[in-house]
C-alpha cells in the first residue's frame, strides 16, 4: 500500500487504533484523529515506530474539524488525494443490553445519532472532494443494526443509520463504500464484554480496502464469514 493515504477517525483506541496500525504496517500513510489532542499525539508517536502516520484533533460531530482533517490528509501523502476512509468514530452512552429505547434520555439519543450517523455522513461529505478514483469508504457495524436485540437503544438505531449512509454513498459516489460487520469485539464501546481482540479484525479492513470486489461488495454488509471465505 505504498503511496496510499488512509484516514481513520476515532483512531486512538480499540478498533480504530488497531486498524490504523494495520494500515501503517502495510506501508500506507495513515492520518488519524480523535477528540483528544493528547491521545492523538501519543498514538502518532507509538505508531510512527512502524511507518508513516500523522494526526489531528478532530471531532466528527464538527464538520469544520473534518474539513481541516481531510484537507490535510489529501496533501500529506506521496500523491494528492485520499485512497481509504475508515469512518470508525462512534459512541455508546450506556451499558450494552441495559439501554431500552423507552429509557433513553433525549440528550443521549441525540448525541449518539449525531456522532454515529451524522458523524459518518460528515466524514464522507468532507472526504468526497479528495477521494481518488479507486477510493474505499469503510464503516464498522454490527448485527444490532439489522437484528433487534433488547437493551441496545440508540446505539442500534444509530448503526442502522450509519449503514444507510454507506448504501447511499456507494450509490452516489465513484468510491466503493462497504459496511464491515465485525461481530462482537472487546472494546470500551461494547462494554468490554468479551469477544474478538481488535487486532484480530483489523486485517479485514486492509482486505476491504485492497482486494474486496466492488461489484460484489459495494454498498453491502461484509461479515467475518464472507471475509474469511474470500481470503482462504
């Protein structure tokens, strides 16, 4: 992936950090962001030992932050433009399984949707002018977006919305947009309730950015089974 520029939002912990590290290891120039400037600096320092990475404090709820992020990313790589966007930043204000929809405060619902749906939309919107001809847009999700599970509240609603953004982006842009269903991953976002290690699912993003067939997977949901079948 030499001369490839990858942007990863929410990249200082969990899946985002693991994905950023995987792309760095593949030789891409990776641009990361998160809400906390100190976390960004520390992550850049750590990942730079293995390759080319830079970062910027940016909140996906703020389109002006994302505008600056994409402008910087587009001119930082070996060539102009952005090849891969991983719209990973997300929040979950509560304990998974203990967030019934009728108990969600309006403020919590609003921020979840603003971050997890509008944040994905804004990430795509601000990246669009800089995307290369073969660009990929990758958005992690889970089965709660499509299969009702009690107590998942606003988070489940937001993931369904994020998947809708992926479908529309794939229909409207020249880039290929995919949803990656990672299953249960052991992160703070999922309440550290067990599941796969983020490092175990990070290679799925590299595959989706490089080898996934746009005609077969574009606009759709790619699960672990499809990924493992395709990479046997």
